[in-house]
């Protein structure tokens, strides 16, 4: 049976739902996030959440728009780990904007056309205002040398003679005479990065790519999560040290980072440890004490360690009958046989440590322990791979596959912390590593409040991925609302102007101007919400402040707008940084955002709005008659 | 023990089309599909109300399978349309809307059902023969010397699905890629019967559409990083390939319902595994370097093969098997009971690793000329990507159909309005001829009447077995149905017009007043005719004087912007009329309610 409900009468219910659900995102924007409780009325259980993704995950939305939102946010979160709040918020405001247009009778096709153009404008502005992380780094090192309380002279970016250089994307990093401000150049596109070394004068050419200072980049990207970001910087320091033997902080490999959650300890005890921290039960603990500070032999098992486990895709025989003359072997003795074989194999190979991605029975662990073999279950596959890389061990599925060539050597086990006094399940935390050359880093997240651990862990990953994306993009965007302001400003300007010639379809769109204006409004709404969330502004104050800034910007530009857009942007950025939005931070730290993450979040938000805007009906499959009558559905 | 439940009697509906519930359901289905039609159509969100995946679509091939109903008539129509879609990929919505409108018009006309059916059938024949005529005004002969018309045809297919959310540039890019991929599947110099190759579509989520590309050879996704590491250290000589369609998981999945009896001490699993290992040993001895398995490969075998320098890819899936056999020339091994004959092995020229977004894939290049290519389709999110993938496959099918019949029909509703005008004109010619006959019969008594025309007229009326007025009523219903399909392209409250010269379809935005109408009409729906000073328009579904629709002037500088597949549309027309006739013919619906 199938039901169908019409979403699009005069009121577009889909868009309304979208904008209502996006309301969830309001308090998660900006550095001052507030926790929310989600309570289940039937079971009485509750969860504490602090991000859009977690709230959607726990809400179990069944309506199609809710589902669509969740799918979009989940897809974004999976790749970027940050920016979901921005995505949801903008989807909300823009859906309100679209709704408004529908009320005015603007055709859907025109709305989509103009909003797409608006998005292209924003993307273009983002590209043009992105700052290379190399330049960011330079600026930092210079400013830190001149840290004698002097104000840095912020000169406008050089004279026009540099313009052609900039348009080619040359960045004269090694130029001695450049002042601090001149180094902070705005790249036109991140795609122009490649020919950089060719264009540089050989005199100053650096044969080695300059090492980045991740600590500084991380500082700019912390967005209020200073503690979590410090952990990220620490990870980077450890990883750089293990690969380069120096104390810089220039490498960060997010795939070699893992987290370990320890409830019961105060939050200040969160730390970063080289190697892999694993929590052990009391049984395993005694073996660990026996094995500590030795060089161990390790095997890696990808799957469960049990006699009945079969690899993925294996179908058990159903039509088999066993005949036997003597008394039937019970299943326990079969298990015993298997166990015997496993232990013999392991003993022959002199294995001390087994890391298993799947599950291991209590009995097996005990049996291994009695032979001084430590078996650890539920180890992430990425950790297995890291150990495979650094020890030469080959991951296998069955113990019978093991041979000498599969065994890795040189693993060290160190007792990291005794937790037995906390009366927890796990009594011992050990650090397993392969000496100094392993890049694997564990971040231990601690909290006295168990409900908060998830949020803290998420926060760490958010910070880690911000740095990761910054290194991947090699560029950042001015943060703290500057980017949104710039885009709003450009949208408003474009709305006044005639559309460019190449988009002749847009020329025929009479609603272009009004749509662009409203899109800009959405961005302004975003900035003001972030400002409100700081607790220092009322909604009205925030809006006036933002509008004032935009007006000032327009006035200052005047006729010179076309002449030096870069200049105006740079100056405006300086001005905004000193605006009270970020006054909680020390003034020296500038705030930056991720380029690709922001672009993706904006695009996804608009795509979501487009999909919902164009939908006019919900087709529900597998619904029965009574349900349909209750919900006032039409049955086909 | 079986439980006895009293059987409830079957439910019989007499004259289902007179039943208001049935009519409501048919109307709902019509509205649902009508609102999906065309490039500005509305999307439908299909989901199961318990948190399952939401599919957002306006494509008939995705939407119709979800629209199952309790009403057999609805299901009948649905399966007829789905059958058409599975054969031709295109014009599913057209067929469905036309069919449902024809049923509705037949009801409204109040004609006897059998008269409606006969008139419909007669007019269908008239349309089909006209469309196949040499001088048909709405058919375009495709020129394979230039890719322009092919790209237009593809673009029309791709652009008609708004769930793809494509900008104009992106739609053009995808159309070009689709045509390019299609051309790659046509083998260049193979003697004898030409066999078209295959396009394998690979979707990559989270990348801009403009990153989509067409590659020769095949991309196969690889899951484990052990194989990848081996490939990186491999020299690129032609490699021997073996393809397995049988499962090598170490189970006996093809056992069926049979029962095996075994001694307790026997370990069946290890015995099977030993057999498989023996098998793999042969493969290694035969110097195979690439081992591809459709299903699961036992980890022990993987390890064995890798240790002997063989690259292993398992779980490639059934969809890739045919392209793989085409590319490598290998024959898939389906049984483990005999040794592999030497001719079952295939070759690939080279292997390389390609990364698209989060996907790491192995690129297999053919050793000989092969008509297999891969189309990598990128889009920003999953919903849009799955729609775009479906549309690209649809476009491929449409392009293949052009090889059988190298023509296309004008799109944008122009074919429908043109056909309607053609029918009206032809029928008027008939009826005036009848009047002439009667007149001559009364006045002159003894004249020579063009016997051929007379024959046609009498044949028509005897074939249809109805009076002249009934005939005209049926014709009007048919024409209105055609025109309402054209009008269904408009969703934002605009008006549909037709011009009185070529009878093409024009749309007038909702906010344009009739005074400045002429300025806002620049091109017709298909883009072949443009606004000219002495052109006159009339609203669709209003009475207009009959005229013979002139074919648009074939100026080589003006090319149609929108084209539809000729084969698909002709068949859709037939399916629509025949299904409508079938539904009109139903007297009773008997449902078993148990």
C-alpha cells in the first residue's frame, strides 16, 4: 500500500520543516556552544549533545525532509568532521528565503537560477580572499620576532605594480625587504599554487619546501576549543619528531591519530601519547605486567578470534549431517580442539601479543593469558594497518594462516597508567608502540562527567580535521564572520549591477536582484547569530553592527571598488578583527576558517534547499489504511 | 497441523471506471506523474516512513516501482509503463501521462467505450504512419557526421531531470561526455557483425560535476591496501588474467537443497579449502598475474596468491563481469570441477591506480582494441549523483536507439501540438469530403468522385463503426490529450500556446500580460521556430481554426535545442494508447481478498 501527501499547497511544508529543523543549529554556532539534552519520554534516557550531527543522530526523524537533512549532514560530517552547524543553519535561512519568494509568486526555476548564481559569486569571493597557509606562517614568524609590544605597521598591500605578479599567483616568500603586511598576500586561487617555485627568483629559492608551523595554524583555527587544539598541536609535534628527528611542528597525519576515552579522570588530564593506548581488563593486566619493557612479537588478526568465526561472505553449510560411530563430540570439545591448535601455533611462532579487530571470547583471553600471550580485541583496522606498516606483520583472518612471515617484531609494551583504583571495567592502560619510528599517536580524552566524553571526543576530531583540511587546501579563509561579510557585500553589490554578459539566461531573470539581496540577508543572519551566541550582543545590536559595517564598506569603496578589491578586503579584515566579536581572544590571534569545508557546507546547504524546494510530494511506501487515514494521506 | 481460516469471498467491481474511488486514484496518479514532467518538473521524495533512505527523484524508472497500489487498474498501467521504460529508458512519463489523460478524456466525452477504443486505435495508426513519413514536420533526421544533434538529444534527456540540479555548463559537459562514451563503445575496425561495447558508470560523491570524465578501459574498486601496494611496485607488461564467476569463499553455496552426510571427524571446511588451494596452484603455475573474482575469495587463498605475486581483486559484483570479459577476452570460470583451459585466460595491457575522491580504483587497460569504457560521474551529493547516474545510463540507451533509427523528434512539447494540429486538419478534410459526397449525391446525382478519397473515408467510418459526430468527439479527446501532455511541461503557472503556422508549442510565463506577450515569446519549445511578425498564437485547449501545420523551414543555421528519441517516443505513444484502450475495455475487476 502506498500513501502520498502533497507538500506544496500554497505553503511549502517541506521548506517550512527544513527551516524549523535548522533552528536546532542556532545555539551550536560560533565558539560559545551550549549543550542540549535530548530526552526519550518512553525510556527516560537522555543524551547530552553539543553538535548538529549528534543531535540529528539522536533525534530519529522519520519525515522525508528530516531524513534528507540527516543524510546530508552525515555525508558532510563523514568527510569534513566540521561545519555541519553552518550547513544546517544556512539551509534553514535560505529555505526561509525560498519560501518568501514562493509567496511572492516567483517561479521555482527563477529562484534556482538566481540562487545558483549567488552561490557562484560567493565561491568566487572565497577563492579570491583565501590566504595561503605559507603566508600565514611567514606573518607569524615575523610578528613573533617583532614582539616587543610594537604595533605592526599595517600598510595596504604594496602598489599596483605588484598586481600582475599576484594574478600569476607568484608569492615571493623569500623577499627580504618585504614588510610584515606585504607577506600576507591574498592568493587568487589555490590552483595557482603549483607554478610557484618556477616563478620565484632563483636567488631566494629555497630548495626545501619551507616547514610549516602547524602550531600557529592550529591557533587560528581553534575557534574557542583551545584545549582540544592543544592536543592536536601536541600530536603534530610527536609525529614531526618521529619522522624528522627535530622539534618542529610541521607534519600532521590525521589517519595515524586515535582516541582513547577514559571516564572518571578530570578533564585537565587529557593528553597525547606516542603509540597506541589500549585499555585492558584485570585478566589481561597480569600478562601485561609480565610482558612490559620487552621486545614483543605481534600478530594481527582481522576478524574475530574464535573457532566458529568465518570470513565475510562465507555461507555456512546447512544441509550437512554428521554420522559417527562413537559418542558424539560435543561442541565444547570441538572448541577445545581449536583452542589447542591456536595456542600451539602461537607458541611455535613465539607470539606475545595479538591485536584483533573483531571480538574475542573471555575464555580465549584467559587461555592466552595463561601462556603469557596478551590478546586485545576491538582494535581499529587503521591501527592494525599502522602496526603492519611499522613491524612488518601481515594481517590475517585465521590463526591457521599464520606463518613466520606474518609475525611482526620489535613491539614494546609500556604500562601507561594503573586504573585499578577507579573501580572500572578496565584496570590498566598500556602503551603499545614500535619505539620511536611509529607515527601513531593516541589522544586520551578524559572527563569526570561520562555524558560529556562524546562531545569532548567530537571536539578533538573537529579540531584535528580543521588542521588536516588546512594542510590539504594549503589555504585558509579569514574567519570570525569576515568571509560571510565579504560575500554578503559582494552579493549586494552584484544585485545592484547588471548581470555579466556571459550568463545570458540570467539576463532574462527579472528576480535576480531580489534573490541575491535575500541570500546576502541569510549570511548576515548567520553572522549576527554567531554574535548573539557570544552573549555580548542582542539580536538587534548584532544586526545593526553588521549592517553598519557593510554600509561603511560600501562608502569607503566608492568609485574605487573596481580598482582594488584586494585592498578593501585586506583593510576590512583588519578592521573586523578588532571588532568586539572576538574580543575574548588575545588580539594577536587572528581567526581563520577552512576553505574547502566552508565552500562545501555552503554548497550542500543550497543543494538541500534546491531539492526540497523542487519537491512537491512525499511518496510513502508500505503504509496501511488506518495509518493513512490518521495522517490524512491520500492512498493510491 | 494446519489452521483453517474461512475464506472471504472475492471482491468484484463492475465497470471500474465508473467507480469514484478508482477514478480518484487514477487522477492522483496522473497528477503525481504530471507534476514530475519536464525540466521544471517537481520532485518526489520516496521513503518508507520508518527512517529508511529517502529517494528524491522525478524519473519514471525510479518513481514507478515505488508506486504500488491496492487498485489493480493502477498496477496494470504502472507495469505497462515500466515495461516500456525497461525497453527504451526514455519517455516513460510521457506514456503514463498520455495514457491516463486518454482514459479521462474518454470518460468525459461520454462516448461508448468501444467507440473511444476504436477511434483511439485509428488515430494511433494515423500518427504512427505520419511520423514515419518522409516529409513529417516534427521529425529530424540525425546526421552522424556531426555530433551536434547527438549532443542536443543527450542534453534534452539529461536536462529534463531537475533532481540532478545541473547548471547549463554542467549539463552540456555531461552531454558531451555521454556522447563521447557512446562513441567509444562503437568498435572501429572489427569485421563481421558489429557488437557494441559497454559503458560502466562509476559514481563519485562530493566532487563537482565538471570533474566527471570518460576513460577507456575499466575502473574496478579495490578495497584492501595490500593489493594496491603490490600494484605500485609492478612493471606494466601485459598481464595474464583469470576471471572467476564462481564463489571461492570456501563454502558450498551451490549445494541447493541436497544433504551431505559426513563422518564426524571430517572437517569439511578445510577439505574444501584444500581443493581450492590446489586450484589456485594451477593458476599460479599458469603465470596468471591478475586474479579477479566476482564473489568472495577465501582469505587463505588471497594470502597464497599474494605470496606468489598475484594481484587479487574479489567481490567485483555481477554487473562488472560482462565488461570484464569484453575487456580482457577471458572466459569467466564458473565451475571448480575441471582444470581451467588455456583459452579461458585473458590479458590486460596495464594496471594503474586511480583515485577519485574517497575511492581508490584500479584502472585496467585493454590489450587489444576493446569497446569498453568507463564513465566517472561526479556530483556534490548522493541524491543528485544517483539521479545523474540514472540519467546518464538513460542517455546511453537513447543514443544506442539512434543507431537503429537515425532520427529524432522535436522536443519541448512541439511534437505533441504538431500532431494534434495534423490530426485535426486531416479529420476536417475527411468530414468535408463526406459533406461533399452527400452534396454531390443530392444535387448532381451522377458525378465522378475521387474514388480513392471516398474509399478512405468509408473505410474509416466502417472501421470505427460510429457516426460522424461520435468520431469527431473521439478525435477531439485524443487531440486534447496530446496537447495536455505538452501543457504538462509548464509548472509555474505559465500558459501554453501554439502558433497557427507550424503548430509548435510555446510557453508564456505566468507574470507576462497578454499585451506584451509577443515580446516574451522568442523561441518555441524545441527552439526550431522563432518569433516572426505575422505569427499568431492561440492558447492550448481552446478552439482554433484548423490548418495544415507547415513544417518549420529547414535553415541549416537554426538547429533545434530540444530533441526526443524517435524510437522511444513512438513506442511510448503506442504503449499509452494501447494501455488506455485496455483499461477502457475492462468490464469487471475481480480481486481475491484472501
